[in-house]
C-alpha cells in the first residue's frame, strides 16, 4: 500500500494562491472521484472545488465549510503524514485477514478534499479530509481507509462495483442491491475490530450508527424484512423508478450497508473470521442464496 498526498498538496497551494485550480484536473485522485461521480449520478466537478475555494458556494458534495475548516484540514493532514507507518500497518492488518493472497502493494491511498467521505475503486482509495467526523477524530479517517481498502480488495475477486450501476431496469436494480449488500457489508465489517479497539462511537453520524443499528436483533429483522419487500418489488417489476430505488436501498436507512454488516457479524459469531473470509470470497449469487433466502 502506498500513500499519495499530491491532491492535498496541490489543494493547499491553490488555497494559498500559489497554484491554479486546473492543476488538480489531471491528478489521479481527482480523476478517480470524477469517474465515480459520473457513474453514480453526482455533479461534483472541478468547478465545485473552485467555487468553494473562492467562497462562492460550498454546497457541493463534501465541501461544506471548506474555508472555515482549512486549518483543521491541515492539522489532520499533518497527523496522517506523521503517523503514516503506523496506520498503514493497521490497514494491512485489519483488511488482510479477510482475503486470500491479496497483493496490497498495488493499492494507492489518496487523501483528498471534497466528495464522499471515502471511495475505494480500481485499487485507489480516496478519503475526504473535509469530513466532520474525521476532523474531530483522526481515527475515524483510518476507519474509513480500512473500509474503502476492503472495497478495492473485494473488486479483485468480484470485479468493479461500478459495473453494476447500470440501473435502468428493475432487474439491474436488483443486481446492484444484492451485490452492494455483500460489498458494503464487507466494508463496514472490516473496520469493526479497529473501531472496538479504539473505542470509537456507535452514535453520531450515519457511518458511526452503522455499528449500532445493525447489531440489534430487532433491527436486523427489520432490515431483512425491508430487503425482502424491496427485492420483491423489483422482481415483480412494481418498482421501476431509479430515484425511489436508490432512496430505499442506499438512503437514510442505509439498507445495503447495515443489512450486509449484520450478516457478516452473525457469520463471525458462528464461524469466526474464516467464515467471514469464505463469505466475502463467495459469489454474490451464492451469498444471497445462503444468507437472504
């Protein structure tokens, strides 16, 4: 695993008036964000960052309070660089136990400013330093890196998750939902041990609450019933609207993340980490057949 700070270094130069916003355009971290935004329907772009830097608007994804947070971002950046050796070893430790024969040297971590709190695609992890929970506690950022690194390793087994974002039919929507439950569940689960060890909270932001809601038995049953209802609506063709599907599968309830995580926590209780590893490597068809039928 390698860490590339070029996006943030360039961002600081832009903030200080020593570089033009266009210098970010060819950055690998920025290009990764753009490719993710394009396929998931987000309008984040270079102008979003430029507007935030100039104080015109900070309403684009992941840019809220940007100018106000610059000093905090610099402090978080310093923490990352100072403790890089330690946290890289931690990421390797917590992700490595979930996969067979993973070459973690091909993964690149890009600290960035803007967009989602974290994405992990095509062997590249981008983590947003302008995320409030990470600005409050540096360890939350490491938790996100563990989660997103797991996603990149998952893709080496199952292929790119963005391939499933063709969702213009109910069948494609069902395919994305099922794959996302295994994919997101693995990501959330991968950071659990780190979070427990560091006593990170289970309440506050939606990401933190993933670790609280999914472990309650009643909530697990509610998530399962929610999945069955949504799945049946897709199979029958009753649900056809993409926006409604995304809201129900990935919106406030975070169905895919929390149902997937609850499945992996139950597997871990019964079969331990070897069972979790087996479930992560399992084809998605077999995963859904075994755990959600």
